[in-house]
C-alpha cells in the first residue's frame, strides 16, 4: 500500500538520507531542500529515465542546457514581468501571508476573516549582473526552463537542420518565490523541471497534443505509478492560461491530496511569436507582445506551401521534485511479516533504485570475507548497472531491512561457503519477495545484465 501520510515520507527521507531541510543547522530555509546521498541517486535516475524516453529513444528531439541567469528582456517579452504573479493577502490579526486562492477567505493560522484585499505578487527572483546595482543591470533567476528553448530556437534549427515536427528538451533548475511553499517538496522555491517544447505545423497541433498526452501517461506507468492512481484533467476554456489553446493536467493522489504532477499544454505560436522580430510578417494566432528588440526571425519554412511560418508548440512539463515525491509515495509499503515482525520496503522500479546491489558480508571481522566483498564490488561496478554498495554493518538481518527501506532490488551475501566451495557461489536476496538463491560468481555478470535490462 502506498504512503498515506506525508510524515511517513518525511521521516524516511531524513532517516535514510534521501532529502534534508536546507540549512538545517541554522533552522532551515523555508521552501528549500537538499538531496542527500540516496536522494541524489533517485533524482538522477528519474532524470535519466526522462531523458532516455524523450531524447535517446526518439529521432525528432534535441537537447539543451541553458543558463539559469536570464536577460530581463526575455522575461519582459514572454510576459513574465507583467503576469507571472499569484494573488496575495495578509491576515491583519496574526500577520500571516497567504495565497488568496488557497484559503477561502479564512486565515489558516488563526481563523480570522480580517484579511487584506488580494494584490498581485510577482514570483520571480530578481538580481543584478555586474558591480553596479541599477535598473539597467537587472536579471532574473529563470522561473521556468522553457524560455531559453524559445530564445535558442533559431540556433538549434540552424545547427541541426531540423524540420517540423521536432522538439527541444531540457532539464534544469528554476526558481519561484512562492508565497506559501508547502507539502514537503511538492511546492518549493528552488526546483528542477523537465520540459519538452515540441514544435509542430499549425493545424497539426491538436493531433500532437493528444499524442503527447498518451505518451506521458505511458511513461508515468513505466515509472511505477499505476494508471488508477492518477487522472488526466482537461482544463475548461475559462481555466486556461491566456496563451493556451488546450492544457491537460496529469494529477496524482499525493498524501496531501490529488494535485498536478505534469501538464501538457498546447501553447499555439505564443512563445516564438513573442520573441520573433518582424511579427507583422507572420499570421500569428496568439496575441503577442510587440517586440522591437529581437534580432532574429523565429520561423521555419513550410515546404508544402513555400512560406515561412512560426510553429505552434506542444509542451509536456513536469517537476522533477514532484516526480520524486510521487514515486516515493507509490513505492512506500509497510508490510506485516507475522510474529510481531514488520518491515518498510520501497518497491521502486529497478532502473530508479538509488542502489542497485548491496554486497553484505556474513562477518565483517573476517578479513577473507571482506577481501572477497571488495573484489566483487570492483567487478560489479564495471558492469555499468548503477551504484553498488558495500554494506558493512555486521548484521545481515539489519542490512536486509535497511536496503528494503531504501529500495535496493538485490542484496548479495558473501559467506564462508563462498570461500570454501568450488565453483565459488554467493547468495542473492530479492527485495520484494525476500526469496534467496545461490548463484555462481562467474554467472553474476550475465544474470545482472539481464536482471537490470
């Protein structure tokens, strides 16, 4: 059964080194978290799975890794300076500050209804570039990864000779000064996004929007989220962002409630239309900001009609941190083993597990056993299947429970039989079934390659 309370995950993440509160020794920094030794492995495995599906397994997508610091003009012409805000209210009684659309007119701290009128609060983090602090040197920490994809559109097209349809993918950090960050890593101020901007010919956008909606559903199922644990919500016309023609939200049953996990938006020609020069030359559908500063036409030739067009874009966009939270939620299980015994086990998909194999010595004070453990670890690491850990607690039962709890698919035990018998064998224990088999060490490479394939 999946986790039902956020406290279960918060406790596990701190206890086992997945996620820590940022600046914990100084009381923390609200809405900012650090990924520990196992958390960074899980996070990297999720990113690798996304990149593999969105880039390596396709022949119509290129990658990008753009800078975090963003020219002010980019976010001016994208509309972020004017519209990227949330409605904020203050409680006059307890001085709390909240998003107006999340509290239904009642202060969640003290219950007072004496609130200020809502006012817009821009979510972007502003900074200055260079030694002089003035209006001319303002820049922003990017609030999303998408804008750099749009501003680098021409460079990517020119350097790759891509034709429609094609996409540009990016994974990277974004920053939003959330009024009320909450629910652990679900809503934070520094987070990581995985976004694809898929450029299509106008008129083919609805077909591709449906295609990407199904593709992303299939990907989430492959990461271990059962189809009945999430739903797809197609936004109504009055709920859409001003630039969107359509948007579908993949929503998951988090411990704190059903909320958005990923959005797949049809953004029309709004983004490239905002950033292109000579806007009057194109029959833009979206209402775009007039842009006298751009130096490039962000367009491609429609070879069928022999004219230049600004493509529409379909955007599947997910938060890596929300992906971590959803996958941990679904993998978390508390099992009754009978006889007053129980265990916590993370039933992660094998490709996502932070540690792929734990090597466990029967006796840590046996030099011969420990030497064999180190030898096996060096050998298995060369297989390239992921992290191999040497568990040196000296207690096999505790080692098994620890690795159940962090999602390690296999534990490999080296004992005296390993040293004494020929052919040389070890014990492999399965995380989910707890069943054990004896296998020759010479057969391990082939077995593990197939197991983790």
